[in-house]
């Protein structure tokens, strides 16, 4: 029996055991995916910085951000845009019936914080690089800081009431996130705190960025300064706004597009006046989700330009060229389409800052500082670029400010500015050419800002919802 | 790996060296049943040895006996074993076997082996080939519906070759897979949908159901724990046919049939007529405050010349009348041709088949073709060594329609397209001029009939080489090496003229997926008996498996014309990407089966699994089970109770795991592909969790199997399945940049009762009638969850059923204004016209049925048989996810609606549940997540009805035919639903979410089976 046992049972079992032991190498169970590397060692060298920074820009392309909704939503809430009958996307905001579970409210929120996390990956990577590329590393960190500043600025604009809503700006802003912590449940900072962070990030970016940026598709020292100019404009810090706008204008890197090229300029990726844009290529454009497709007849065509803004543009002004007749439209909807973003296949960028805005910021800042002459020069420049035969602006005081506001509305129409400009001036939205369910939205209004997404309220007990949602 | 091979080689060579014993004489004979009919394939074994053979087509056998005299044991399923003495002097044994009333003595395939039904301590149900053969369904899983207690099987889409969802004893996971493990001839294989472009596909559809000898479903721990980290959702074992020694048997099976929608015509949603649409169109604008003139002007702009109006919008003449649903539907043809041959001699047995199966959907130009062949070969090299190889090759072509809420779905789009849009233009082409205002001008008729292409081609090769060596009496070594190769090619082309390709001059997307799955299994099995009454079987094994899947995707736009469609013709490539994903498992396992006198049974199993899918901190897990059974009917004290034919009590307890958690979920990843301006970009993609590991499941099972009064048999069992460490995407603050963190956290319980009954009501010589049925009462409860999770229509909350709906409660239409109303909260005491004032709440309705199952009856008279099989489900609710568009009250301008809209509110005082119609929507009357779209899904369906006639032997034998059977079969012929207004097919996805699927099929077919 013993021999039997040995021969027939123990031996074979030993053989099997050996077999098992011999193949049990850890490697067999250590598999890595083909499209990713270890998160904790993502940035090993300057190439790591570069690809991580590309990832940040890629985040800006999202259709929840500069790819579509971040521009579209504030515009459909204001008075330059009216709703087409078949409007389906963002209709809840156009009609002021948004709710906290709505996917756009969460889409924008999640995407912007995702971009902030991508930027933080670059900013907080403590990777030593050779001295020869230290400058490049500083540049990438500077770009990331500036994007982080931009993203916080955008968040506080769309989820918080404007700067100046309360005297000390102690009203609710958004959480400030400067490092990754998977357990974080941050509370909302005040608008004052968020603006301070935005300025700090942008200024730090300005000081770190040292390389000449060849493309408007990436953040540069001047782009960060231009954004700072806008931030200070919103804050009513006129001196700083003027000074920053001037340094961008005087940098010599940008020039206004000639009048006769203005319309065709919208069909190219960037022009001489592009300071910062988000670029798209065929392989990463948003397809039918592109911003332009919300307007153009070949796309969803959900939204149309309002006569409220078209009527402000003088006859012969080149900027009327961005509108296109559409014979299918008639009655209240008729009869033109907005083609500032004509076709994603040829026009493949979303402008974030253009040089003309710098002139208009400076004009407003100068007027507010009683430098009417300087202001008149700046606003005339923009007006005559549109219509060279137009008279120079001679108004002063309130009338001058009105002319600047009108010029700003025309020049920057459909680029996502109008709602914020109304709010910071404490004005309501008044739609005359109106196809919406609601045409008068008085200031102040809880509904000028989006709800904090319900899923965030549920996941973060420190989060507070905006009133009225 | 090399090491393993070389070692194996040595072992095999060593084992081969063992001498075989010499035979002394040859015993021969014939085995018949009580009626004198030859029993083909009866087992004849020399008692006390492993020497054995099977009878051939004449019932005769021939066996070598190694001593002067011996005892032969004759056995055959359904008959009582018999022993007979033979000797060199008297070598002939003609034996008549007596049929046994015991139902339990069949051989059942279990994990890493097979056993007799009565020895099973776990919960195991099997389906024999007769229940699978020639069922006109594309994949075998579909045949399980209603046939197995505790198992839910639904396709959720009638697209031929659609993925089939299987849940065994409920849903055991929140976010990981709930699909069972599929094992074909011992090899865990890839199952489910791995396609990338098509909306649904099923890798299992490559298997020809006619090649299957048995499907065994393992349900409790005693049965599944041997599969360790992959056993938690149950295991489906598929065994393919093998040959028996004897004359070649040739079987030719042919079938042809017709496919239609399973939902009968009077229940389906109808499209609007041109008149109905036009009226609604004008009304929709006038309800926005426009004049009738303006509304007519709009109409003329959209649909030039389609309708002539009078001055006040009266319809004078209709010039276009399209019924888009009719235009995309047809009667499909179902065809199946299957030729198999099996046979063999003492040394070699074989089963080979070649088959063609074709299923046309009721949607035009949509369907599936399958070409398959198989060769299962078994060679008995000598008395100890057996080598077998099973290989199957198949090609599956799936083409045409896609489901879901996509324009490409003809059933979804068909309701939207206005009847006043012509189907063809004046050049005879598919009309596409509505592209500027009507969903890109999609035209499903043109798209399906060749303007677009959507197809999938799957080639699959499975090979399984097994060597078995009997080292000594009762001790067997088995080595099995298998590979499973899947090649999946998909294409999705859209034409330049209308639809998705219109802005880019045509677009094509092509994908290739290549998967290699290999596995090596080594087992030792030892069977012995001692002291007369103690019987023991021990199994140990080692298994290693690796799976690698590579995918390539390319897309291009700008095609020169509509004919040249391959990507070489695309002027602008817009996407090119590839990726590789893999997983590996390494496992050791063991099982012990013991019984005392074939009366008291005890089993125990243990398995240790390691997998690449688990985080480094939790890479290996151990799973175990114990089971016991007691055959009460074998006890002397019950001998007098003659009405008891069988009585067995069994119970089991144990653990297993669910490794269906994704391949790399545990890794913190920095992903790439976030490119910008032509340069590669990366981003933090996954937070990762080094502790992440399998989900655990602890199972308790107790059941009784019985046979009573010689006509009734059945099983009643109770199960409790506690799933823990469930993978949960726990919502985290999205200020982190992520929205979820995956953790092993949640817990859930599925408990229930399964009842299976079979009764032979009449068993006369000429007339037989039997009835069978099974019911499963299932209760699911989420038992641990830190935060509620609202996902779509459902809420996951502690104490609630996993599939509980969480919706706004629809309160109908305000008769005064025609606007929608909701209840403000769960008290349902106040209504509101503003969705912002309503809250979602749990009303107790769930997608989980209270009970489900099926029943069948079989009548046979002489050669004529009538089989009917019903499946049923009660207490579950369905949510129509696309109703908010298709019945959107004008929410989407200017899409058409269904006939349900004809009930819309028009005048104050109208009592209806359809609000007034207004382009642009009516006060959020079509929001998602409200009970307006929820329906009672309870149903009973006549799943299968077969009338067959087997021609008498004396008639056909002259023609050289062994057997001949003609039949007529109907699938899904009748459906009864508790909600008499239900327009959906109640056989919906497990989740209860119905998103405009391709309709399920009703098939009527005619078949002839011939045996030679």
C-alpha cells in the first residue's frame, strides 16, 4: 500500500506541484495596458512635461468647454442669440429652466475641474530637468498655471455671481483646487478669494513664461496678460486693466486683421489678432458637437442671431458679413444664420482672446478713468476697422461708455462675452427679437448662473447649491 | 512556458512507457432493451478494470478480456445496470436491459469532470441536445430562456446575432460584470459582445447549437467554487458532441422559416399618416401662437408640394404618403442546413459537422449568416492513453440595422421621419433633401439598401487538445491545451449625400479586433473505493490562462463617390488608433468527492487564483466550498414508502469571486490620446487602487430532489447569495478632476426559491403526455452602500432592490390646459405643472421580476409529437428610454410622432394622458426619468411550439434511412402581457431599459431531419 501510495499518488502530485512552482513567476500576472503609463511617474523629463501640457490643451477642446458649451451657454442666456424652433441643446438655459441634474451643468463643472487637475499635474510635478531645458520646463509650468487661472476664472463666472455682486465679494464662488487629493471635499471659496487665486496664477504664469510662442493655440506671456486685463476689467480695476491691455497691444506681436480680410479670417485657424485660441484638427474636432454647428445651417442650427444685435451694426460694416441668408427661415425666426464659425472642417478653432478685445478693454478702462480721448481712439480704431468710412467716436462721458459697450457687443458677439458684460454692469437681459418662452430677465437674477451639479452636491457635503436651484 | 512544455513532454513519455496488459479472449454480444430494440452506445465494462467499450449501431459489442473469465457491467442511461459473466469458454453475452424509472442517473458534466446526477451535492441543471437542436435562434444562450430555474436569459434586441444577457440567481454586481463564465469542453472562453462599431454582437453566436451535446448550468458554491475568482455569476458548461464507435451515422437537418416582429401588429406603435402629421404640424405651430398662414408657410418650406392646403389650413390634397416603418420592414427568411457525421471504432471515434445558418431580420437588408464546421476526434492510442482534439471554425456575418437611439436605427428613425417626406427622389434615389432641417436627412430605406454599409464579420477558431493517461487503476492524468482565436472585422460607411456623411463627403469607420485566448490545464484524478462502502474521488489541477486582444480602428472622410468605400479612397483620414489589452490567470485547485454506500455524499473544493486584474496588494485569492447530500430513498426505513422513487436532500456552502472587473482598473494610469494640435498629449486617466480585487460571493444552498408516484419528479431549492466587496465607482467630488473612485465596497444579497417540476401525465404505449415547469422567486437587496447612487432611471440605496426605479411621478394632463402634471413628492397628494417643483422618489417599482420561469408540455401520439414551451416574468417594470423623443409632444421640431399622439389634448375638458402638442415642447412634458415612460413588463410568452412527425421505421428503412422527422415550429408565436396597452416587447434587457431595440423575432419554420 505504501509503495502504491508513493508511486501512484505522491509522485504525480509532486510533479504537478513542480509544474506549478516553475511557472509561477510574478511576471505572468504583471500586465500593463498599451495606452497608458504609471500615473505617479508620468512626468519623467521634459517630454513628459510637454505631453502633459498637451493633455491640458486637449481638455480645453471638450465640447463642455471651449469646444462648445462654455461659449454657447452664456450666449444663449443673453440677447444676441435667439432660439430656433428645433433647438434641443442648451434650450434649458436659453429658456431659463435649467435644473441641477441637467447634463450641461455637470458637464461644464466636471470638465473644467478635470482641466485644472491636468494643469496641476504639470504644475506640481517635482521633476528635475537638465539646466539646458529648465527654461522649457518653466514655460510649461507657466502655461499650466495660466490655464489653471483661466479655468478658475471661467468656473467663477458661470457658477458664481459676478465680481461686485456683493460689496466685499463675499458671495459664493467656486472651490479653489491647486493640488490633487482624491478625498478632497472642498467648500466654495468666495468670489474675492477665487479672483485672488486667478490673478495669482496668471501673474505667476506671466513671470514663468519666457519663450516666444509661435502659435495662438498655446498659452503665452501675452495671452496670460490679456486674460489678466479682462479679469481686472471685470473687477473694475481700471488702471490695471489699461496697463495690461497696453502691454499686450504694445508687445508688437499682434495686429488687427485688415477690414477686407475680416470675414474670411473667421474661416482660418488663427489670424494676426488671435492671442489665444483652442485649435482643432480633423482627428480631434468635436464633429457635429462643434460650436459652429449649433448655428450653421449644415449643423444642428439650434440657434440664430437676434435682430437685437444685427440691428446695431451699421450698414456696410464688414461684420455683417458673418451673417448668411437662409431661405428656410422666415417669420420670427427669419431670415439669417450666424456663420462666425462657418464650418468645423475649415474653421477649426475657438477664440478665447483676440486683440480687438484688448482695445475695447482699454477703451473702457480709459473712459472710466476719464481719459476720454484715449478711449475714443481705441473704440474708433475698432469701429473703423469694421467700417472704414464710419465717423470717429467723439462722444464723452456716459455716451462714450455706451458707444464702447455697443462696439464691444458687436465686435465680440457670439464669442461668449455678452452675458458677463451685462452682469458686471448690473443689467438684465432684455430680448426684443425673441423666440424664447422668456424675453425679459431682470437683474439681479439667481438664474444668470448655472446650478452646481446635483451629483457634486451629493458627493461633497461641503458644497452649497446656488439659490433658486 | 517552454519549461512547462518540456516538463510535460517528459511526463508524457514516462507515462507512455508503462506497459499495457495482454488480452486473453474476446467477449462479444448484443445489448437490447425490453422491446428487443438494439441499444446503441451502451457501455460495456470489464468489472474491476477500466477496460470498456460501447455498443455499435446494431447494439453489438466486442471487448478484450485479460483473464480467463470476467464479469461485464452493462450500463446505459435510463436503464438499470446489469452484470453478466463471460469466460473464454463462453464468450458471448446477449443482454436485455431493464429501463429504470430513476431519472437521476444521467451523466452530468461538471467543473473539471463529469459525474452521475445522483452524486451531485450542488445546484446543477442541464439541458440536453434535443432541447437545443434546430431551434431557429442564432446562439445557444437564447435556448436557455425559461428552461432553467434561476436563470434569466434575454437578448433585448431582435438583431440576429445580438448579445444575450444571462443572469444566474439575480444580479450579483453593481458595476462589474454580472455575466456567467462560459466554458466550452473545459475551456473558459470569451463570451459576450466585444464589437466596437456595431450596436450589438455576440461572440457566442459563432457556436453552432447543433454541435452541442449538453449545456450544464452551475449555480451554487458546491458547483462553481472550483472556478474560483470567476465563479460568482454562475458557470455555463457547454459540451460538444462526440462520436461513438459503430457505423457512421449521418444526420442531415434542414429548416426554413419566416421571421416577423414578435410584437403583434395590433400592439405595435404606428406611424402617423400624412393627414395626421400635417394636422399635428399646423397645430404645433399655432400652439406657439403663430397664425395658420405662417404655419402653412413653414410646412411648405419643409415639405415643398407635399400637401395642398385651403386658405385656413384645410388639407385639400395629399401628394406624399410615406410609411417609413412599413418601408423598412419585411418578412425575413430563416434557413438552416446542417450535416453531421459521427461514428468510430474501438480506437477512434469522431464527430464532424458542417453547417450554414442564416437569419434575416424583419428589417430590410439586415441579418446574419453563419458558416461553421467542427471535428471532434478521439483516439484511444492504447488501453491507457487517450488523445482527443476538438476543433471548430466558424465565420459569422452580421449586417444591417443597428439598435438604440441613433438615426441609423430604422425603427427609431422610422417613427420620427415625417410621412410627408418622400422615400425616393425624382431620380429614383433615396430622398435626402430634408437634410437641412431633419436630422441630417437620414433615410433608413436608402441607408439599409446599400447607400450605407454596416457589417461585422467574425471568424473564430477554437481548438482543444487533450491527452488522458491512466497511470494506474483509478488514477488519471489529463492535460488539456486550448486556444480560442477571434478575428472581428467591422465596417460602418455612411454616404456623402445625406445622413451622417453629408458634411464630409462620406465617412467610413473600420475596425479590426484580434483576440487570442490560450489556456493550459493539468489535472490528476484519482478514484478509489475501500472497505466496500467508501468511495472517493480526488482531483488536483493547475491552470494558466492568458488573453490578449488587439484592436485597430481607422476612419476617413471625403470619398470620391458613393461606390468606393474602403479607406484608401478617403482623402482625409480622421482617425487611426490601436490598443492592446490583456489579462492572465494562474490557478491551482482541488476537489474531493466522497460517498458512503452511494447514500451519503460529501464534496469539498478549493481553488487559489491569481490574476493580472487584481491590484498588487490583493493579487491572490482562495475560494472554497463544501457540499453534502443524503439520498433518503436509499434508506431502509423508507423502503415501504413505495410512492417515493427518489428523494435526496442536499446542501452546500462556499465562496467564489467575480473577476469581471475590467483588465486594468487597479492601476493608477496616465493615459494618452489626449492629443493637441498634432502633438501627443497625456492626462491623469485613472486614480487607481492597489487594493482593488475580485468581488466576493458567499453562497448557501439547500434543496431537495424528488421522484414520486412514478410520474412526478422535481426539485425545490432555496439559495442565498451574498455578494460583497462589490466594485463601486463611488462618486467623489468632481473638483478632484475625477468623478468616481473605484473601490471594493458594496454588498448585495440575492435570495430566492427555485421550483422545478416534471410530470409524466400519461405514458401509454402510443400516447404520452408530460408537463414540466420551473419558477424562480427572486429577492434582491442592496445591503451596503455608503451613498446613494442615482444612475439614469434607477437609484441604488441600502435596503432597496438594485433595480429600483427613481423617477418623477407622472400625474397626467391638466384637463383645463393640456399641460403636464407631476406629483410633487411621494405622498402623491399635490400635483404641479413645473418639473422643478416635483421630486423624484422610489415608488417600489423595479426592473427585477418578482418571479420568472417557464413551463412546457409535450404530447406524443405514435410518431406525432407536440411540444409547447412558455417563458414568463412577473412584477418587473420596463422604462421606454426613447419615448421622450418619439412621444415628445413636439419637443423636437419637426419630427413626427406615433399614433399615441392622436390621443393628445386639444380642447379644455379633454381627459387624456397625452399633453397638447407644441413645437419646441410643452412645459417639459417629455423630461427623462418620469413614470410616464414606465410600463408593467409582466408577460407570458409561447416561446416555442413544435409539431413533429417521426416517420415509422418500417416505412423508411427500405429507403436506407435510419430516421426521418418532419416538423413545424413557431418561436414567440403568442405573448400575453398584463398591461394590455403595452406596445413594447416585454422581453427586454435585464435593466428594464428599452431603447428602441430592433424588434424581437417571431419565427415560423418547417424542418426535415434525416438520419442515415
